[in-house]
């Protein structure tokens, strides 16, 4: 177990999410690593394929990030592509995006 944990930590430190998923199956760690590193394309793609229940979480994180940078049209495109999660906690973000369009 210790060896496996160190191996995962090494792959994470090398930003090797593909290998992390392939060798250990640890999709959650790979998703978090991609998000931390701002590699949203890989993060959302992996979530869509391997962890669809996590996709809304990472999609909203990305869209908040884009909105904070003033990239409203990009945030709108991402929400259109993946579908906006219906949770009421996201409505304020949607209002900001729609208001700035």
C-alpha cells in the first residue's frame, strides 16, 4: 500500500494524469491534478468519459474561473457543450454569464 501511494504521488508530481489513470485507476486524483494545473480540456474530457458524476463539479469550477477572467463567451460555450448543471447554487453564475452576453 505504501509503495502504491508513493507511486501515485510521484505520478501526480510529474503531472502524468494519463499514466495515473492507466496504472492505478485513480480518476479522482487525475481530475483534481488537471484542474489544479489549469488543464481544463483534459479534466473535462476525462470527467465526461470516466467520471460523469464529477463533470458538473469541474465544469462549474472552470466556468467560474473563466467568468473571473472576463471570458464570458468561453464559459457560455462550455456550459452549452456539456449542459449547465441544474443546481440552484449555480444560478448566480448563470445570471452573471447571461448578463454579460
